[in-house]
């Protein structure tokens, strides 16, 4: 592991540099597949499923029968665990429901803001080694609470043409309206354009590899919104002497096992903690089945010693981590001072795993420094704020003159006329429509 | 004007089709200028200012002296009008401040959401014939309320190297921290990468021509967020017999004068209104100084007659207008039923001009059908929601088992271990860090 002591602020950006990726050749692939899906619909989708997922399907749609059958394949223990997670996620996201905001800005000028659901949303759930049913919960539960009418889900089939039963269980539990056996670029293309079997959606959510990421980004050029750009997952832990080294090590390893490119950083004001955490990491690493993956990420990770909480906080804000764990005697300083982070975990008994699964917070979070400007997925991600205004005759007479002056100064005389006609009608009261 | 009577739903999408634009050649220009600004900083910016704006500047920054001088050039009337607008915009956006949302999802598991400001934001204000000081208000006021630390503004200089005084007045009034004489692609590039004189920002806001639009979209691939994608401005009016034809005509013309590509649509359930509005449009059109522009937009516009409020609402939701005016005896039906629109204006005395300038609502709104998935600019556009969680020993014992089961089912054993270590420590209470 890379250990860095008291780095000077001017070196932070190079120490904290994330791997940059270039996407030019992926982009060409993405555009090609999008074009084909747009032109040929399901035929193109099925072709790419055969090519990339190694299975020839006749139909993309998961049938009710398949869903029913799969429910028997999920253990009762797992069902109960998922239900507890669902309950907490539901509570936290229901608490985010906001009421109409209404204000009379000037007498007779009533303005309000209301949030209304995005009618059609698409959720993408990656396939591969780990069946991410937890991400189904994190996306479908707030979509349902928001009131989205159509909540479709795409996930790649395995080589037998099947979807992991836990994904199907979570999807039906959380109110997904249709499930498709489609993965990768072709899934994002299908949700962007619509096909014979897949409805076009207005916003696409969910994680994925770099092909999916580039496909989502391309979709935004074609009129579809996305949750956020994605990069490799990240964890930064701040620990002082109040931290338990074995706990900290286990949290860093949780992040490291996600992928070889996972970003893992420890910032500490304690030499002792730095050394103990490092020892614990290598001790625990041996026990992990995903050791090979975690080891590569750990070898690229950084342990940083800094002389003060202030320096630590400044560095953390510059990095802007996706996940941020605070184990400190001075925790309020970090809680109040953190400007950029996706989700924050406080204290020795708050592992990142809790937020990944069951505490209630969302685990779809901004990576790659995007916490500087993006929120993690939350209830509002499935809603859009609309504004309304209703102005009385009194109201327009109160603000009309100002509008006329401003419109004229901007050279927009029809804007002025629209107000002028209304003011004149009031003055003369003779106007006949 | 195109008049269409009782179109069948299957024809709506072609009737309502917006002009599509292809951007391939613009993209090449954008990428070239971005690369040069990234490599050469201010030198490249000044070069493109000279090339596109026709003025050789020594320095991009508007000095305090220039700001002071400009204040004398704005009439008292206009200053007062701007201050009234500011007061209303401030009231409406301050009302949008939301408090921390905190909930104990399970005993000992406390989760909360807080919104914190995006630290550095960039506002783009187009130049050209109309000095859009109103857009300065719409962007800088919520940025200031949100608590953004740096609020920089870029706008192109005129051929004398000057910025319109009203823009400078509005910017200093609303708390913009730095103003730059930079326009177009080079402005977006400068805010994306930073230069010697321009700070890199985390999110870019504001309207612009297609070059600016493509540049903003490209910026999102380079780690910067943007407010929303942009297209030509739009207005859809629904009017029944309760509407005043001259008012409706003046609103449609307000939209039409924005640009030749402005989208203007009337939907009505009244033959009489359709005819009267058309007559009024041609009557009022003659009086407009921007007649040539408005006429082209009006000739491309559509007047649609539909037999019922239900059909009208369905069509309006399919179109998803940026601005939507409701003049109807049955206004609640439309207010409650509108699913997709940026800003909604209700009644005969609520012209779009009011929202453009002074009612208090924001005028930076989703065009091009994006109101299906995007909010208009609002206070939250300058904030990001962050989640926090703090779990007690009791809390982790309540949810720990569920996390372990789910982590194991996803094949993430380090995630399980992070919880397991904490549960074990509690059980044995012998663990030594």
C-alpha cells in the first residue's frame, strides 16, 4: 500500500488523481449498436444478446410464469432480509416527499412549485458474477414512491437465458412493471428508442460497466435523461485514535472487493492507526474469496497521514468521495464541514455495508468527484419540479410596469405588449374580446 | 398559420414534431476549441474572442471600475424594475429552502439527508441583440440563496469590448463574484478546465445558441455538470371560450419574437377562439419591431382544434411544453392533469412575460420535450443532496443479520465481514483493537 506522510496541499491533486479513461473506440461501438436498435428494434436487440450474452432468445420479456417460478428459488432468509431492507429504504425515501411550495410574491401574484413523477423510467441492473438485487431495491422503491407509471427493468440473461431469482423477487416486490432480459449497450438503446417489446423511457437509472456508462451518456444526446455519470466505486475513511483498526480495514476491503479499479483511501491523523489498519488489511485479505480483485485495488490504494483535522477535511473535500466514513473524536467537525461526498457514515458501528444494503439510504451515488455537483439517487431523482403561477388583475397591475420596462430594455416588444394589453383593458374596461 | 381540426391521436407526434438538429460538424469545432483552451488557457480564449467577437482584449476580467461606471448608464426606472423582479425571485426561491430530513429507520439506525451548496458555479449569459440581464437574475439569485461560494459569469463583449451595463448591474446586485468578457464555446471551455484568469467550476448554467449548447453537452463528458440540455424556446396555450383572443395572440407573439425557430402552439376547444386568435395575431404582428423573426415562427406554428378537454390534455402531455398557458373555465382539470411542462401560467391575467421577468418563478426551463424528465432551474439546481447515517451498537445488531445475508447472496464477502466483525465484538466484548 502507498503510505504518504504530510503531503503538501499542492501535491494533493496528483495523489488523489483517479484513473482517467478514454472512450473514443467504445463510442464508435455504442453509436453503431444504437443505430441498429433504432432501425431494427427487437431483431437487433436479440442479435446482440446472442453475441454478448451467448444465448439465443426468442423473446426479451420475462414472463409472469418465470417470475412465479423464481420466487421458490429464493431462500426464506434472503426474502426476509430483502423485506427488512425494503422497509428501511421505503421509510427513508418516503420521508423525502415534499409538499407544494406556494407563495404570494407580490399581492395578486401567486407562485407555486409542485413535483410530479417522471412517467416512464428504465432501470438497468448489471449481470455478471454478483446479482445486484440490492440495486433493484435502491431504484425501484423510490420510483414507486414517486408515482412513476411505468418502471421497466433491463438486466442481461445468463447463458441459460435466465435472470437471477433474487433480482426477479426484488423487482416484483418493489413494483417493477416489466422486466426484460437485455443487457449492455443494447439495453440502453432499447430504452432510449423503444422497440416492439420495450417502451421508450424518459430517464434511465443504474450502474454498469464502461459500455453501459458510455451508452447512457450517449442517450442524453438523444433526449433521454440519466441518473448521473458513473465511474469506479470509491471509499474514503477518516480515522483518528478513536477508530477500531479491524473495522476500518474491513470497510476498506469492502470497497476493494468491488473491482480492481475500486478507489480506496484512508486519511488519518494517527500514526498508530495507519500502521494498525495496514496490518489488519493484509490479515483480513487472506480470508476473502474475492482476494485477487481486492488485492489489486488495495495495492493501488493510499494511506495518508495528515497533521490536523483541518488539513484532513480540506483534502477530503478536494477528493469528494462517493462514500465517506468518519471515525473521529471530533466527528461534528467533519459532519459540518464536509462539502462534497455522496453518502457519509459516522462512527465505528456504521460500516459502508449498512448503506449498501439496509440502513435505508440509497447506494446509487456520485463517483469520480461528481459529488461536487451531483446528488446521489433520491426520491427527487424520479420527480421533476414544475412551477405554476396565477396572477390576478390586481397582481398584473402591481408588477406589469416592471415587466414592460425590462422587456423593452431587452428589446422584446411583444413581451411588453402582452402586459400592456392587460393593463389597458383594466384601465379602460371597455375592451371587447 | 397551420390550422388542424380534430387530429387523430396517432398523428399527434408528427404534428408536434420539433425540428431536429444534427450536430456532427459543430462537435468537431467544439472539441478543437476545448483542446486549445485546455492547453493554452487565456491565450486561446483571447484568440477566439478576437475571432468570434471581433475585439482584441488584453484581459478577460471585467474590472470593478468598469462595473462602477456601468451603473450610471442604467436608468433609474430600469434599476427599480430589476429590483422588484429580484425581490419576487428571491421570495420564491427562498421559499424552496428545505430542511434536513431525518428518520430512525430501525431502532439505532439514524439516516438523514441534507442539501449543501455546489461550491463553484458558472453562469453563461448570451450576447447578441438582446442583453439578457433577466437571465442573470434567474441564475445568480438562487445560486446566492443556495450558498454557492464562487458564482462566476461569462458573457461575450461587444465590438468595443464592453458588456451591456444592465447585465453588469444585475450581476453585481445579485452577488456574482467575478465577471468575464468571454462568450461562446471558449467560455464553456474556460469554465470547464479553468485558465489563468478563470476558475474551473463544477456546474455550468445558462442558455445559448447551438454552439454553446453542444459545448455544454461536451463539458458533461469532462466532469462538469450542466443545468439541462437546451433547444429553441416554446409556448403552448390552451384556450377555451373563456380566453381573451387578443391576450392569447400577444402571448403567442411573445414566444414567436424570441427566434425564427421558436415553437408556438395554440390548442383550443373553441372554433371561435381559433379564428379570433388568428386574426389578432396578424393584427398585432404588424406593430412589432422584431416582426421579421416573429413572422417566420408564426408561419411554422400550429393552431389545433380538439373536441374535448381530455383530448387537449392528452395532446399537451405528449408535447410536454416548456411554457404552458391555461385559459379555461375548467382550469383545475388542466392544473391537476398536466404531467409534463416547465412552467404553467393560469388565467387571462398571467402572461408568459410575467414569468420571464418578475413574478418570481424561474425562466430557465426544459425545452424540446425535456419537461418529461427535467425540472426547470430552481434552488435545488445549485445544491446537492447528501445522505448521512449513524448507527449505534443496538442499530447494527438490529439490521446486521440482514446485511450479512444480502452481502453473501451478492457474493460480496468483505461486505459481510465488515458487519460480522462489529456483531462479534458486541457478542464477545473481548475484542481488542
